[in-house]
C-alpha cells in the first residue's frame, strides 16, 4: 500500500520546488510504516524569447546552470553574454524558464530549431533528421589525462561530494576534475544528460578555461555526452562505463 508522498525541501535555487520527496509506505502483509526519501523530478519548459523550445524532466536544482549548459550544448549560444536574462517560475509541480537571448543567438536558434517534447535516455529523441544525431563538431585537444591511481582516488572521494545521492540515491553526477584528478565542482540530477548540462553551465557562467580540465560521469557514457563536452571545449571525458560509439 502506498500513500501520497509528502514534499520535503532541501536547498535548491527554486524555493517552491523540493529536490527530494519524503515517501511513507507499508509492505504488503505488514503494518510497519517505512520512510524513504526519493529524488524529485519535474517537467521544465524552456522558452526562448517567449517561444516554447523544449520540455525536459529535471531535478529542480541549479536550474540556471542547466539553462546555460543546455543552450551551449544545443549550439544555441556560444558565449554566456548571449543570454541576457533567465527567469524561472514554479507552476504547481512543474517549472517554466523564460530565457532572453541576444539577437545573434536568436538567429542561430532559428537556423536549427527543433521541437522537443522531452528527452529519453538516449539523448537524441526529438531531432528532425539524422544529421542532427551526430553533428559536425570542432575537435578539441585532449587535456592531460589523470593517472589510473588518481582516477581510482577520485572515484573513492566522489561519494562525499554527492549530496543528493547520499540522501536519496538514484541520482547521476558529473564531476569537473583537473589534470591531477582533484574534484573542482559537481552537479547532480536524476538525468545524466542534465547533470552534465548543469556542470557545463557552471563553467560557462563562470567563464572558466576548460581545455585543461576533464569531466567524470558516474553513469554510462555515449556519443551525445561526448558531443556536449566537445561543444563546451572540455578536453577529457571519463565515464564509469563507455559505449561502442563513444569509443
């Protein structure tokens, strides 16, 4: 028997939207009451200059970072200055983001606009043609790769950085690491693509030089994640588990 989850807010950048929900449940044949914290997932509507562009499912945290990272990896913007304003609104159990683009970014958006009703685990559903599945990208020089011992240390240290995962589990993380394997920043989300977009968005907003940095993902890694780090000019991507096309 399940009861309606109770909202439980943790620190986030959209005050009304909880990051995890408290769920009370009983097992069949037992009167014992159990309590669990589950990761929240909200539909997020992204509107550019008042026009709907995509609806994504996200964990309601670091939304501004997500907007910047998504906009860059979708090749809508090339610099953070091309986003003039980001306004986030909470609507019951959904979020809406209104993004004001520069004129140049608006033209770029119109040249390769695609409509998305959402994105699945593959990361490319909703595209209009095959050329968008594997677009041409400018090659990025590889950054110096951490040693195996350093990567093992990062993996061991990563757990204490994963705040949401420690609370609720079932959350992906993207880590920004330097050439010595030190963790510089982390972003978490129930979706691996979202976690990476949030991390990329952080580097974009901070105007970081990323060519000598790398990203470590706690998920499997495939071609669309390679496309994202390439668009962000990040030199190295290290997955927990690769796929053939990624290699």
